[in-house]
């Protein structure tokens, strides 16, 4: 079963990183964990060295990513209307961009499993495909039909997730990103990820990438360490 998440991303000059993490500690953590429904919250921190994807060059990533997790869309929408969230966002550091995007999050089984498990392994490779696409619905359908099954072949892969943006019924409290589809794969460690990237599966994924319906938006790949701030990491409904 899918769940719903609100992805909060901070971007900007690296000199603002400490201020953003201080805001998380002093304002956001308390507010997020007090929201209606007591959502699980995962914090993602960019890994800046030691990670090797042979087909993707290192690229700048977010200063901070937070994933607030809810069992249903109405629970997410209710939480976003809470005054404590508005108050914490009002204290956000100057000079840094913050976005908030609601997603339906779908879990897929890895090879050898018939049902998907929870998101527990701490290393996440976070991929986002951004608009535009010639036919966005066709792009998403094509990706979901085949790409997760190829990802499942990676050695030592622990989790596969896809993120579908949701706008209807979601309060507009932050500017959403232009993401049309997201993906996340999890591994136990950087070494396990690097070994997977060196396997033939990585080239198979690139071949499938070249079959995607035409799109001109950018796609980003960010290696990140994920830690639970509250609740079980990778909570699912």
C-alpha cells in the first residue's frame, strides 16, 4: 500500500548549511513531531564524498531534506494546516530557498521478494525527474511499468520507492518543486551502493533510460544518509 509524504527541501549556498541545521534543531524538529497524527519524519543529509555512480557526475545537492510521512492524503493535508508548521517556517533562515512538495509514495519489492518491505537501510540514492515532458502521463506510466523491476536486480538493494506528486487537496504553504516523478533506492552502506553501481544492472538501467518518452527537464541524483527524526523510519500505512 502507498503512503503520502511531504518533502521539505532546503537549497542554497553551502555557507548557510549550519544555519539550516540549527533551524531544524531549534524550530522544525519540535513542530514537525507535534503535528496532528504524530507523523514519522526522516532527515536526509547529502553525502559529498566516497560515492561512485559511473554514469552520473557528482552534482550539488540540498542543504537538508526532510520527509514527513502520513498514512493518508487527508492526514497530510490536515497537518499542513497546523499553525505550528506555519510558525516554524516563519523562522526559516534568510538567504536560503525552501520548497515543499506532496507525494504519493509507492513501494516496490526487491528481487526474491513478493511484497515490498519498509524503508530501513540508511543509505538512499534519491533521483528526481523534473518537468517538462512531451507527455508527462506517458512518461510516468512508462517508467513505473518497467524501471522498478530493473532496479530490483541490484545486488544488496533493500528498498525501491517511487514518488508521484500530488496537488489536489494539498494546502499551498510552500512552493512545490517542478518534479514530475521521483525514485529512491536504499542500501545498507556506501560500499554496498558502490558495488551495485559497478554491476551490469547499472548499464541495463541506462539502456532503459534511453527508451523513456521524450522529456527535456533535468534529472538529479543525490546520495544521502537518512536518519529518523521521529517515528519508525520509512513508515508505511
